[in-house]
C-alpha cells in the first residue's frame, strides 16, 4: 500500500483555518510572552465564534490521522522535535483554552 504524502501547510489551511490563524497570528507571532499567556489572551479577547472554532478545529486536528505536526511547528514558531511532542503541547493548549473559555462564558453570564 502506497502512502501518499500530503502538503501539510495546505492541509492545515484548508481543514483547520481558524486553528491555523490562532497558531500563526497569536502563538507564532508573540515571542515576547509565554505560549500559555498568549492562548489565554486569545481566548479571553477575541470574539466568541472564532475562539470556539479554533478550539473545535484544534481538537479535530489533534485526532486527525494525517496530523500535520510539521506545519503546526512552523505556524506556532516552536521547535517541536516530533509528532508526539507536538500533540502533547497541543493537548495542553486546547485544555487551557477550553478552561479559559468556560470561565469567560460563566463571567459573561453573571454580568
């Protein structure tokens, strides 16, 4: 059986556009603060729909059999060594974003 190599940059862009935007515009572009801090700020400050989409797309990407770890490494500007290291970081980031997003929603309900 022949394994077809995919262009992971295009794949990430086509299948996970909001997640890719989060990686490139927030994680990869902000070298002056922690990646966790950037993730929290994105989740608290951006409009709800793109945040929800980035979280859902990130989860789907994490479970994708064609997991584009090299593209995530490039977009996030983080030197991951392999797929497993990338997945561990992504899982942590998604968990943090979900927790922060839930806090945001709860705070907005009490206003």
